[in-house]
C-alpha cells in the first residue's frame, strides 16, 4: 500500500513540476512575480516528492527523483513541440487569438527551466546507475 501511495505522490509531484516548467514560458509579468509563482508551485511539488520518497523509505531516491524530473521536462517539451507544430498551420492560427500567442512567448526562460530539470534528472539517474554498478545493488 505504501508503494501505491508513494507512486501516486510521485506522479502528483511530476504534474506540479510540469506546471512549473510550463510557467517558465509565461510572459507579461515582471521577472520577480513570475519566479514567485514558479516557486509557489515548486514548493508543493517538492513536498509531494519528499512524501513519496519517505513512503519508499528513501530507497533509490536518486532514481525516483531523476525519473520524475525527466518525465516532467519531457512532457513539457513535447507539449511545446506540439504547440509549435500547431502554430505552423493557418487554421490553428485563425482559431487562436493573438494575445494567446504572446502569453506563452518567454522561450528563453521556458527552455532554460526545461533544460535545467532535464539535466538534473539525467544527472541523478546517472548517479543512481553508478551506485548500482559499483555495489551491485539498488
């Protein structure tokens, strides 16, 4: 039962990290307000992730955190790729109001946040594999 609740909390944390990644693309606010909103969503994400890890007794924590970060950044990157592909069609551009396109126009910060989460996730996953290779256990 602990594993089920731990996995559910990890999935919830991944969803919140996805929201943080998505908020990196939002434009139209001051930099301080934008980062404050991102931190507001990141705090419950880290709390949910910590609770999920605690239910698993912090066994394989690097692997679990790495997977959550990689999944959240991968889903966000796929969503942005899908949105970019939709923008290439004339029909979609006619359906979407122009102010919607300017709302998600901070590509530098958005891509930087995705790359940061993906890099940290990959690093943690790589570190957990080194531990498994060295000691022969998980």
